[in-house]
């Protein structure tokens, strides 16, 4: 995985939160929130909190008096999250590396992570860190994207960009967000990290955007795909966005856009 796949900086955090969160992340954040609330944690850790989609959903589902620590590797993403959730004194925001968590052993009842595991360079090590900071009866709740073929708009964007960059098409979407979807591998990684009680399910949903242009901005400018496009030609970001918008419009029509999305949701205990 190139280092740029993990960089959410510049205008990406704002566009990510404004466009991508409502389009594909919010529905899964609500699912994570329901699962976390059902566990009634008193101390909760979130890894890879991003701009706070899960944090907002979980905080709304939990009572006063809990301790909630939300972390992310990228401080610009956390800055957006903290601004959106200003005034909630239950939440502590902290920059942290998921593979080297700055917390004591057995400190949390629940650890949650939305669409972050795909970005861990060493997933077994990261899962081992989660296992370490969880209490003995604690639960790790997380999700990852399923294969790109089951995520229609991301697939259409990837194919469309091959037209603009035929010799070296951007492959961020395939390589990273949709590159960790083999359930047997996920289970094996968790078991190697010490988890034994592992539940894995596939969860399809519908992604919605008000227009093809909106979806194209979300995907091309609100993710590290932007850095990959600009690395090929810094002047072609708008052209890339336009090509993706046209491809989506051709497939879905000139009005609001709907497309299948699909995630894998995991609950793991020691």
C-alpha cells in the first residue's frame, strides 16, 4: 500500500465529510452505533474515527457518564470530527496509530472501527493491539468494504478513470478500500491476534447521491483517490471528476443516483 493511500489532508477531510459520509458511510455508522449500544460499554475506544461519522452516531445512542476516546492517524480528519461534535464532554479526541495504541492493557469494554482496518499496514499487529486494550470480556466491532464489484459507484469510477489514464489507471479503490474483503483472511488475522469468538456477516445497503456530479466529487476529491489522480497529472483532477460524473450519469440517469454498496461487519471477542 502506498503511503498516499493513508493521507487524508488538504481539502479531502472537508469533502469527505460533506459528500462521502452521507453518501456511503452514514448508514453503516448507524449499524455500528446499534451494535455498540447493545453492548452497554462504560469505556469505549474508536479507532480510525475519520471525520466522526461513527462517533456522532454512537454518542447519540449512548447515555451520559460513559468514557469515549476517539482516535485517528490523521489529525486533519480529527479536527473536522471534533468541530462537528464540539461540546460533548464524554468524548476525548486523540491522534493515535492503530498499530501502537497509547492505552493501558484492558482499558476498554468495546473497541469499534469503521472502514479503517483496510488501511492498517499490519492488520494482525493492529488486531493484537485491540485485543490488548480490551477487557477480558470486551468486544471488537468493525466493518470493511466488500469487493468493489458489489460497490457500484466505486466500481464505475474506477472503470471510468481507465479512459483518462489508460497506461496507468488509478487503482486506489480496488487496492485499499476494497482490497480486504476475504472473510477467511479476516477471520484468520483475528485468530492470529488472539480472538476466538468471531461473527462475520455481509451487509448490503443502498448508496444515494443527489446527482452524478455529487457522487463524482465524493469519490474523486474526497478520498486519497485525489492524490493518485494528481500524481499522474496535477491539472486533470477536474477532468477526472467530469469523466466519472458522465459515466455515473450514463448508467443512472440525470437525476438522483442510487447504487448498491456492501460491507462486511465483524464482531470479535477473546
